[in-house]
C-alpha cells in the first residue's frame, strides 16, 4: 500500500520527537549529570530545534496522508496540493 512510506515517516518523526523530549527532560532535571554539555541552555536549544523540526515534518506527512483518498492510494495520483 502506498501509505506505508508515509506511515514509516510518521513513525520516524514521532521517534525523533520522543528523543528530543527525553533529552530536554534530562538536561532540565539533571543538568549536573551531563558533563559533555557545559552550556546547558545551548544544549536545550538544540533539542528544542530538533523537536520543532520533527513536529513540523510530522504535520506535513499527516497532511499528505489525509489528502490521499483510498482510490488514489492505489493509483498513486495526488488528490490535492499540500
């Protein structure tokens, strides 16, 4: 089925979201335990950027998936621009 690719991308971005959220939580709850990141604010900023990117990509893929009707999934023809 053609939506398998979009489903795989959704899971990829969902995973990236969870990773970034976990890193942010770790940096905030235990900043002294992260020795290789002396600039905690910058480290959190980088994770926030990764989180924002993953959310944006996830939204785009969801919109693409929603724009496909069952008949178009089989033919591969796009329904509408996203």
